[in-house]
C-alpha cells in the first residue's frame, strides 16, 4: 500500500506542476472594446475549440479533475 501512495503522490505533484503551467499559458479573457462592436465574431473566435487555446482549456479541465480525484484519494487513509 505504501508503494501505491508514493506513486499517487508523484502523480499528484506532476499534475500540480502541469496544471500550473497550462493555466499560465492561456490567454486572458479580456476582449477589450472590440467585443462591444462585434469584432469578436471572427473565424478564430468561432473555431476556438480547435485552436491551441481550445486544447489548453480542455487540458485544464482534465487536469483539474485529476487534481481533485487524486487529492481525495490521497486524503483517504489506506
């Protein structure tokens, strides 16, 4: 059981570092005054899910879920 705890702790530490890096790589959500005039409806704005930004958002969601699951599992006493 101790080996499983060590492996989960290592995965938790790697997930924490990766989650921090991915969040810092994302762009800010401020659209500026262009959003008022409708300038945000560009090709890149509509296809954001397929862009690098969309992949970063998806990776953030997956790593955040892994963070909470690992934290809950590690908090339980083996």
